[in-house]
C-alpha cells in the first residue's frame, strides 16, 4: 500500500486484534509509532487499550498510557473510558481512580466505567458517592450501580436504589428492570417483585422478551408458580432464555414432570436448547427417575 493514512493503520491493528493475532496487532502499532506517528488518533489508542485489557498486558498498557500523554490525547474522553477499564481489569483500580480524578472533562460513559471498576473491586461506598455526585446520569448509570450492588451481595440496597431512582423520575431500560428483578428474586421478595412488575406494565418494556424472562425467573425464585405461568403465557415474544427460565423454575420448585413437558414444547416451537437448558432438563429427568424408584 503506497499511501497509508490513519484509517488504514487502524484497520490493520483492529483486524489483527479481532482475529486473534494480538502480537501482529502490536507489531503494526509499533511500526505506526516509528513510521507514521502523525496518524495516531483516538481510535488507535482505544483499540490498543482494549487489546491490552483482553490480553492482560499490564506493562504494554502502561506504555500506551505514556504514549497517550506524550501525543496529547490524555484529555480525550473517547480514550479515557478504555483506559479506565483497562486499569480496573488489570487490578490497578487506584491508578484508574487517579487518572479519573485528574481528567479535566468527564462524560457519563467514563463515569459508568469508573463505577464498574470500583464495584468490581468491592469499593461500594466509593461507587455510591460517585453515582450520587454525577451531574448527568442515565439508565446505564442506574443499571451499573444496581448490578454492582448485587455483585457485592447487597440485593436489598439494589432494590432500594431502584425505588429511589423511580421517585427521582429516572427512565429505566430493559437492563435496569432485568437487574432489579434478579435482585428481587434473590431476596425472595415477592411483594416487591410484584410492585416492580406493576411498574413494568406502565412502561414500553412490558412486551420486552428480556424483561419478561426476568419476571419469569423472579416469580420462580419466589415460588409464585401461577404468576410465572401467567407472565410466560402473555409474552408476545419468547426466546431460549425465557423457555429455559420456565423449565428451571419448574425443576427448582419440584415440578420435574412439568419441566420435561416444557422442554418438549420448547422444541416443538422451534427453539434449540443450549447447554444450560439441556443440563436442567437432564436434572429434572433424574429427579423423575428417583421418584419412580421410590414409588
């Protein structure tokens, strides 16, 4: 290629990275540094930071951070998010926090990335302070903090946070509902689960397959079999996850025969089971066999 611009270099780096040739991607990046440093841009550094995160390359990641500062990209938020994520993934959460604090400008994406990193390292109070201090918060911010609380075994606080954000007028998305319904199921909090369900019905997400599957799972964990069946029957769209949630719910509540029946119904409706589904129905079959032997 007689002429190479920034786009050509970035395509070569990302191409190697996406197809598993990480060392070749690094080789192209080093060649770019040597022969075409004027073409380095936000996409170049973002791609390399993501590669370092995926490959757990701490030393190279630090070198690239230095090069980001050297070439004047340290204040770019498009570079900042993958840099924060890299430090958090590599266990260098205090480096991430220091960089975040030094940033002259932060957008909501960077803030969400920082919250994820802090939660990943069990820094719950720091995450909550950051969340409540945000001038700009979106549904992703809320889902991030709720998921982080759950990951740290704080399902009750996750549900309380959801309520607080409803009162504050937040707009929820399917992932927010999925996360808080999972928290409600873990708490076996049927009453609160029903309240969340009632709120879902008043939104545009009442027919969302992701939310419907989360409702089926929540009612299963709370042992509300009839409510779960009603939700499933009313779902206008179903996928492998929703069918599996029904199957697992029957199995967990001692209805092994119904679990096997739903498996065959799932197959008749054209859905191919995944490994988790197969493992669940095999477990139900084993339970049925044990009951027959006991009889």
